[in-house]
């Protein structure tokens, strides 16, 4: 599974920013056709994104495009113009039902026929940012084989339910937990809410670590300054990796002796702890810290 510790949004209408983003060491770049582009510049943004897909070298960075919401009247033109130039994935905003994902998937099937050297089918990433989207999470998460990622949109969700945003984020905790839980249940990646603060790096790191603690694989960012701290937060530390290795080795030895639960450093260890340790090593491998 592709590592997506940080997804960096760039306005689809801003060539300079997109070009600069390809030189940054970020896991994923999303060229935005939705909120980051004024209504009067949608067509220009499509042309700019096509130019980027045709001419820029993204290297190992994933190239994503966020289209306008299904039902906006702009989504079909977005896909018709962009997909023939083979982005790695499409982010669908404001997903409220399985039908939103399925409509995009069906359109991708037709448009991929125009791509001469199509390798892997284009992925779908679903942005959940409304009350109805949270209510319909089970159906959305199980909607289509192209769906690889659930993304949590805290700002729109808070506005939809009438919540007041706070630094602690308790007002969106239920929805934030629901997204990551459904992603895990259906073997999808989960991407946490967008990081809006690009000045307080210590705060940014700690906020990102809370996402790690909840089970998220990465988060959304809006500024190049955020890349380092966010990707560091979602990468297991050397200490965490070593602890996981020790636990797995000890578990294996105890299993060979017919022992289930056992003690390490004064704490009981059993199967859930093994799964957590294996998850640490999986993320370390994806981030390139382990062979």
C-alpha cells in the first residue's frame, strides 16, 4: 500500500506552486479544482493541471486531483479533461453516499480507455466532510474496489453540524474516530483533517501525533513548511521500531513454548500487542526505514 503521510494541496490554477511542489519531498500532491479555485477560473485550472500531468516529473510523489463535488455540475468536465492524462488518483470531495463513489468509478472505466499506457487503475480517495457522509460511512467504505482512502474533512463537518471549532477538537472527535474506524474495517487508508497552522511547528507535530494515536495513516496539509513535521509524525521513530521488533521476537519465542500472554517491562503482552507492533513495522517499511 502506498505511503501517504502527507497530502499537500496546491491550487489547480497556480502553475508556479504546482511546479514547486514537484521538487518537494512529499508523499502526495493534490492539484485542487474545487475549493482552491475561484468559479471564474475552473476551466483555466483544468488546463493548468493537464499541463502539469503532461510535462512535470513528479518522481515518486503521488499525483492526485481533487475534482468538484458530484452534483456540482462541474465534476464531469473535470474528469473528462483530466483523466486522459493519467493522474494516480482522484479525490472526491463532499462524499455523502456510495453512489457518489460509484458514479466516479464508472466514469473512470470509460475514460481510462483513452489512456494508451495505463498501468494500475486510477484510485479513488473519498473526502468525508458532512453529517450525512458520517452516517453513510459503512456504505461508502464498501462502495467500490477503486476506493483506497477515506479522508476526514473537519472544517466542513463542523460547519455542517453547527459545531464551534476549538484547538482541542472535541467537537469533531466522534466523526474523526468514525472515519478511521470504518477505514480499518474495510482495509482502507485513513487521512486525518487538514493542518491549517504552518507557523507553530511543535504544535503541528503534536497535533499530527494525535492523529497517529487515533490510527490515521497521514494528514492533509496546505503549505510546504508543514511537510517535514507531518511526515515525521507519521513515521515510526527508531525507538518505536526497536520496541516493536523486540516484542515480535519475544512473542514468537513464547508461542514456540506454547505460551500465549507474557510479560515485558512489567506489562502483559498478547495478540493485540503483536498486531500493534506489526503495524509499526508495516508503516516503517512503507516510509523506507526498513527493508
